[in-house]
């Protein structure tokens, strides 16, 4: 090859190298791009490695669970044995369920029998009150005869020309002594010497009186002793002798005169001493029956002295009882609190036991009042028979206590010291009978646990009730305990307490229902249906 051809090739090669260098990429750029691609690859690899690590952890957990499952399977052993044990347990559970069902059926039968007994008890009339048992005072009055005396604390008796004063009473003893001497404790059966051969024997002691019998006291051997003062409580009238004539009234002094009895205006011969026959029934004037301490259930009436309260509702969850008091309406009382029944009579709710409530009383006059003693009223010995009986307890309640003038037919008889000490004391006002109760339209009608007189609903017509009244729909009885214009609270005999809204029907059982129509002038209206 000649030099003419080689030289152009060399020049062309150099030109190609220059052009390639001129247009070729920079090495740094290529390196940087390669590094970026490598970084992307590293990030993708890292993203792949994290799931792989999680997969490895999951595989390890699966291996552990597999091992635990294998261990459990090995522990179970033979599946047939496990099935047999499970079957045995299931059979025991089935037997227990059968026994529980039988017990439940027995309880249901017992509850049904109890409900029947409650219904029969609610429909049965109240038991007749038991006859009062004779008290110890009757026997003691028989022992002292017509010549003895029955004294209350603070009273003075005249035996002939001698006087003896009773200061206080204790169990089996009495503090007494002659007039002007300090009283001394005398046991039952012992005697007190009054002087001049006259002595007085303490025959016996009751809770409220002492029974004395004289010996050798002249006129006392043939005539009854005459108490000089009779401090009977103001609420209890003295009982005059039933056979005493009008010209020989009994003397009754107020308590103020009894505390400091004055001596008689003039002493008289023993034969002319005023006479006061010993009354066997002197302490038989029992107070009205009381419900103090007696459990009362819903629908029953308690008598506290001369006050009555009807138990309309018992709320055991909040320890409250709702009482209906004649003349006052419904009175709620909580456990431990006292309800005022009027005239100072306070009734305290002492406790609630299921469906019954127990009360205690204070100031109701039936438990602490001491009846005036008939033998403490002197009568004229010349006009009244020596064995004049005491007035009955009922007559003592209804008759006013007479004043204390000197007997008209016995000019030599001494005037009563109480009358001499307090000449301006008025005669005792008549006491109201303890058994009297205010007549209220919605008041309970009986004190022995009866509900108020039922109101028989007219055939197909509505029944009009006020609080405390009971309506009878066929053989169903409904007692209205509380009412508002929009809601009525009733006690269905045999079912218990229920509430019914205005316009709603009260299910009484056996297809009988009563719809509460509303309240008009404190009177609720119920319309029966299907009764």
C-alpha cells in the first residue's frame, strides 16, 4: 500500500476519535448513574429481606404450635376414652337438670298451695277477740272483802279514826304508813300498826294499786274504808258505786289535791265514817285493744289507744309503710320514724319483716293509763249498802266523775280532804269511751285486721273508690292505697301491690279486669270487664 492511501486512513481515524471523544458521555455521570441504580437495587433487596424475616418468625411459631399440637395429641391418648369420659359428664349434667326440674315443680306446687291458703285467709272473717283473762286484782279484791280498801300511790284511806297513806308501789311491796309518819316498805302479808289496836294488812300489790284489809279499827269491822283522796289520772274518770243512792255521791279529787291532802275539816265518830265498798272489778277497766308490738300486714287495721291506722302498703326495699289514718288520709312512715295520729299519739315503725310491719306507741292512752279505782270513792255508810258492787267498766267510761261534796245524809261524816283543799276544782269531765272511733267514710271498719267495708261494683258499672276503700268485682277484691290523676296504686288480694295508669286495665285474673278511668274529686273510678 502506498503512502498516499495510509495517510488518509490515519487522518480519518484521528477525526473519528475526536468526534467520539466529543460526543461520548462523561465518565463521572456514568459512575453517578451506576451508583443510583445500585442504591435502588439495595433498597429493593432490603424490602425483600424484611418479609423474609417475618416469614421465618411465622415459620418458627408454626413449628412451636405444631409441637404443642403433637404433645396435646399424645396427652389425649386414645380418643375413645376421652369420648367415654365426656359422655359420662353429659349424662351427669342431664340427671342434675332432671332433678332441678323436679325440685322446681315441687316449689311451684308449694307456692300454689300457699297462694290458696293466703286467698282463703283473706276471704275468711277475722277471728273473734279472746275473752279477757281475770287479773290478779279480782282475787285480791275478794280477799279484802267489803271492809278493805284499794289505794293508788298518793291516796289515803280512813279506817275508823285512823288514816293510812300509800306513797309508792314496788314488786310485791308497798311504801305506806300512818298519817303524819314517814312511809316504810311493807311486804305482802305484813301489817302496819295505826295505834289504838288498829292495824292494816297489805293483802297484795298489783302494778297500779295496793289492797289493804283492816283489823281492830272499830267502824272498819262493819263498814268499808273511805279513802281521803283519789288522785286518779285526768284522762280516766272515777267509777262510782252502782248501788249508791243519789244523796251519797262518790268523791273524786284532782291530782293536785291528792299530792298534798289536807286533813278533814272535822273528825267524826267511827260509826259515821264514809263507806267505799271494795270493788273486785276496780282494775278490770282494761284499755282499748292495742296493736303495740303486734305484726300487721297489708290490709289490716291496728288500734293504738283510741286511734286507728290502716296499713295500705308496705314497701320493704326502702323500709317504708303507708298508713291510712281516719281524718288525716295517707301517712307514710319510715323505719325508726314516728307518725303522729293526733292528740299526742305517736306510732313508731320498729321494723319490717317481709310482708308484715311492727309498731310501738307512745302517748296513745291505751298502754300506760291507770283506770281510776272504784274503791277509792267513798260513799255514805248510812245510805249505801256495805256490799255495794263497783260500777262496770263500761259505765265508768261513759259516766262523768262526780264531784266531792260531803254526804247529805251523814251529818257527822267528815268532808273529803281533797274537796277541802281545792274547793274551786270543777267536776271531772266525762271521759270518752276507749273503744270509740271516729266515723270516716274511708276509714277502716275493724280493728282486728279487717280491710274497710268492700264496695260492691254495680253490674257492668264503674266502682267509685277513695283511698283506703276496697272494691269487689265478682270474687276479686281491689284495695286502693294511693291515687293520682294519672296513676293508681292498688293491692289486689292474692296478687299483691300493682300500679295502673289512667286508661289502662288492671288484670285481676280469670279473665277479669278493671280499667282505671281517672280521678274526680278525690274519688277514683274503675270499670270492670269480664268479671
